[in-house]
C-alpha cells in the first residue's frame, strides 16, 4: 500500500562529481554523497542484499525515493510505494537525472513524455 517500503539501495559511497564516468546505478543521496553499485555487483548472482538498483525508470512511477537509517548499512536510499503494487507488477521510480547530463535514452523518454502530456518542463 502507499508508503510501504519496497526496496533498499546501498552501494559504494563517494563524493558527487560530474567528472566521474557515468553510471546508471549511481544515486545521489545528498550534496555530499552518492551511492553507486559497482559494475561487478550489478547482477543478482553477484549482489542481492539490497535490490532498489533493479527498479526501472518511469516519469509516472509506482514508487518514490526516500531514505532510511539501516541497522547494518547506515543511511541508505529506499524506494517507497506510491500506491498498492500488485504481485508481478514492474517496479518503477523516476530517476530524476539532471537533463543536462542525462544519458540519451533518458532525454528521449523525457521529450516524449512531456510532448504527450503537452506540458512545458524546464530544469
């Protein structure tokens, strides 16, 4: 139901930088911290202690970002349900990439979404 914890994201903790190589798995925690799941830990057979890094992107998501003080990992990123999510339903969250540095697939989805909604959205 709405507000329920869906999943947790943990990863390597690093200072945010636009100089780093792009990672689709990096999540900004705050102005001083990013969390990233390293390339050798992205498959479920390599790492499954937290699974929010498996949520797909949507501009109309069924989950939202949040934070939690985890007893083992400390402060982590979470995704919470926006609504009741049915068994087998795809989990989606708005990645909220800054459009100026977003990958091309995200820019294409962004243009399509806001064109279909007839909404002017400027970052």
